[in-house]
C-alpha cells in the first residue's frame, strides 16, 4: 500500500467491536487480568495502552522500522534514546542542530558521563579524528534546524556500522512521507511529532522508531522504565493529524519553494538556506535520499537592524517558536530556539543575529508573500527614516 493510503487509514481498521473508523481513545490506565498469569496484552498504561499502541505501530510501519514508541515530547524521546548510553560513552552529533538537543547533551547527559562532539556529519575525516573506542553512536539531523544542512545518510550509516556504532536520525523536518532513514541504514529514528506529524500546533509529542529485535527490546524497556510516554488523548490527536500528512507536506513544500525563491531575489535578503533551491550545497544529496522537501527554511537579512521591524510588521505570519504546523510561523533562532548554543558555535555555523527561520504554512502562497513584502518594505522604510 502506498504511504498516502497508510497515513489516511491510521487506526481505522483496528477496532473490531464497533468498526469505528476513528480509533477510540482508551483512557484506562489499568486493565483486568482474566486470571493469574494471564493478560489481555494490556496491564498498565505506561507499559502499553490501546490508543498509543495503534499510533506506535503506525509510526514503526511508516518509518520501515520494527517498533515504535510514543513519548510525551520530542525531548522526552531524545532522553529515552540517550538512556541507551552509559557513563564514559561518547556520541558524534551534527554540528548544527536543535538547541534543546544540545542543551540536553551538554547540561544533563554530561553530568552522567555521556559526552558528545559536534561535527560536520559529511566530513568523515573529521568524524574519524573524533572517533574513540567509546564512541557509541552518531546523531544526525538532516536537514538541520535551522541551517538546513544535508547529510548523506547512507554514507554515514555505512561508516558508523563499520565501527560498530548506532546511527540515530532526527527525521522531524522531512517526516517519513519524504524521507525514511532506516531504509538507508539508520538504526533509530526520533521525531518531534509536535511538528509536521501533528501538524496543527496543538499537540506536544515525540516518536521513536527502532530497527532490529534487540534494540527494539532495549527501547521498550527504557520507554516503560523512564515513563515519559504519550497519553491516550494526545495519541489520538497525533493520529488524527497524521492522516493528512501527505497533503500537508505537499502543500508545505510547494509554498516553501515559492516563498524561498521570492525571498532569494529580494533586495534586503543576503541568503536563503533551502535544499530545494539548486544553489544549496546539499541539493543533490537531498534529491537522492528524499522524495521531497520540508516546509521550513532559514534566510539571512543584509542588516540585523531589519530583524526587529520585520518581526513587528508580519501579520498573517505569526512571530512564534515551533514549526511544521498549518499556520506560518517565523522565529529568530539566535535568541529563541538556539539560545542555549554558545555564541562561538552559533557564529561558526552561521546562526547569527541576521538569521530568521521560517516555517511556511499551508495558507495561499500569494498571501504569505504579500505579508512578507509589506513587512520587509516597512523595515526598509523605518531604517531609512531612523
Ligand atoms: C529537530 C527537532 N528535534 C527535536 C525537537 C524537540 O521536540 P519537542 O519540542 O517536541 O520536545 C525539536 C523542537 O523544536 C526539533 O526541532
């Protein structure tokens, strides 16, 4: 079955009693045992719960994995994954990545003796230099948030495998509709499902998908033991959002491509970072390993003085954190999503005070462009008058 059909059908054929097309929300946290030593398959909701199970099975299938785990947020999913590692273990991590992932590694995991080195994950020489016998995994974001750097997933997975390491891919920005890293050799997928999978800026959730029996069993143990699991209501809401993922991703891609191309020509814009644009350094790899492009990109204005008035004048586009919802959102990474990354690293990778991140929604592209046009014009006018 094609992915569009699998998405639309999530949870609609599993309910055997009533035939409900939308899978019910089971709020129960405890389940009766038929007799001693017997179980219906459900005992206690932290370990397994009916509504969450349907979501988890769908996630595993969509990502071509063996098991799925729904968590209370993307960060909860990352924390659960990091619990695979022990004191002394070391990770290689994408240089440009979500600030919260960096904060979790540097301010929390480091206290438990799990360390990370940040590296351009396309530079295998640099990765080999940083590799030690204690290096247990590579964590890739591709595209990265916010600079949209692309990593050749197959190449990194093959390299990691040759050294006995796991490859973890944060697939939040492309979703399994456009990219399935397990098919390219990855072992673990993590999603902030709060973003495109949920898609409506109304559910906070994370997903993990694992490949392989042993890893799936280990993750099931950690998921239950840590307990940062997704509740039944949110599991249902996430499934509801995922049913329209294909349509939304196609429109996000179409709008983002039009808006990014328009911005590239604008007199106040210095650069646009979007892999769909032919001049983007990751364009060819992205086209090879993914079937489409995300709806988010970053762009750099020619002067930091334009940032404040642009954010003040946008109307249709909301000045708000997060990404991947139907509504267009713009954020200022250096003071918001990436504030926890030290300034020297931010500058090295280009997350500076002239960079804006834009999550292009599914409104009409003409309206999005008109809003940007008036905000940029107002910023120019105010700068001239100042
Ligand atoms: C790429 C990426 N991974 C993980 C996270 C964390 O997810 P959550 O906010 O759902 O905890 C985010 C959040 O912005 C993200 O952008």
